[in-house]
C-alpha cells in the first residue's frame, strides 16, 4: 500500500508542479465557464434551475472525459520516452501496484479539477433554487465518468509508445463507447440491448445528470475502471516478461 501511495503522490505532484497540469486545469475550467455562460446562464430562454443544472452536467461530462484522457496519456508512455520505464519495471513493486498508484494520482488531479468547477452550480443558487442532492448526484456521476476516462487513458498509455498515440487511442476508445447508443438504435435485439448498455453516456450518466443515483450505473462504471486497469496491468506484465 505504501508503494501505491508513494506513486500516487509522485504523479499528483507532477501535475501540481508543471505547466502541463495547470494548463489542463485552466483550459477545462475555461471551456466549462464559456459553455456554462453561453448555454446555461446566458440563454434568452427561461429555464428552471434544475434544467440549468442538467445542462451544466451535460457539457461537463464531455470536458471531464477529455480531461481524463489528457491527464492519463502520459502516465506510462512518458516513462518510455524519458527512458525511465526500465527503472520502473525493474523496481521491487508489482505491476498492479504501479498501475494503481499512477491511476490514483491521475484521478486525484481530475477530482481537483472537478471540485474547482463547483462555483458554477453555486451561481445557479444565486438566482434560483437547486437541490444539494441533485448537485451531489451529478458530481458523483462526473467523477465516475472521469474515472472511466482516466482508466481508458491509463490503458492507452500502457499500450502506446508515445503520448500523442496514447491520446488518440484513448479518445478513439471513448468515442466508440459513447456511440453505443447509436448502435443500439440501429440494431435489433439482443444486440441493441447490449450496445445500449455499453454506452457510456445515454443510459448510465443521464440519471446522475437528472439528480438520481443509479446503483446499476455505479456498478457499470466501476466495472469498466477495473477492466481497463486490469488490461493495463496485463500489458505492463507482458513488457516486463519480454
């Protein structure tokens, strides 16, 4: 456990002490702010506070997934680029601990970015009335969705030889999983049900966006995180053997 925490602290320290980490934080918050002002607070159409909050969680889900991939794309591919992968792979620490530590550090930074956006729901409270349970549910959904994005980014970073390919691979996997709802509509049962269930957003995130905590969706997101981290571990193990 100490090895995992040390690695997580190292990764979190990287984001907090480099321009790259603050650049991701600034860009994501800026995009969220622009979208919030344009489509939520700046709209000429009258909306209920709950509708404004749903809009916020809708576009924040996209920026959270983008942030997850950008944060995780360097976790292992950068080690190979800097020539430090050999040191890490020969260290007295298991592959599972390496993946867990790096994932925990990256997810901690994504959580920090997500928390920094809390002022936007608070602005809705100034001119309207929103439920704290709705806010909590939405942010739980964002963290789960972001956790999946970081896990996918970790896997792509384990597979890719450089950060650019890692970002492209992670983004491609995310897009494919987001388009599951479209495949579900264009195919017949039982495939339609399978594709709809595997879609990241439509079936699983919308309950959180609307203020409802769905245990099925929590299990789905946590399962995806486990699967992609397990795949990352297997890739790292194969590199050590070879």
